[in-house]
């Protein structure tokens, strides 16, 4: 049985690197959306803290997410974020929809 994998990432760079980080994240988002097992991939810019971004992702399976991490476009992003001194937190999450619907 496959299980949809939900991922939220928080990426923070120094404000002076925000423009570069945004461009790199956007490039990865475009390529990631073309991956067959990608159901949803959105990058958000924090409007209150320059240099902070989030991604909201949905993948067909845990293996699909793991494969995404090995793609050339993700590796380019990882290298770029490393060069910018980014702090990155990746969280596999589960929406509370079922709990909310039951309440």
C-alpha cells in the first residue's frame, strides 16, 4: 500500500541572500513539479522575515520523496543553499484533516 508523503521545509538565509535563495528555490520548484510522483509543490516567501521560505510538498510515496532528494535539480538547490549558509529544517508531516472532520 502506498502512502502519500507530506513534507514541509523551512529554509532561512541571511536577508542579503534572500533574492538569490528565492531564485534557486523557484528553479527547483519548477523542476520538482515535473516529477511524476509530485502531487503538490509550493514555495512560500515569509512576508515578515526576509530570507525565510517554506515549501509545502506532497509526494505519492515516501520512496518518491527520497528519489526527489537524489534528483539533479534538488542537488543543485542543496549546493546553492549550502553556499548561502542556509538553515534548513525538513519535516515529514500529516495533515489533521481526519481529526478536524471527526470533531
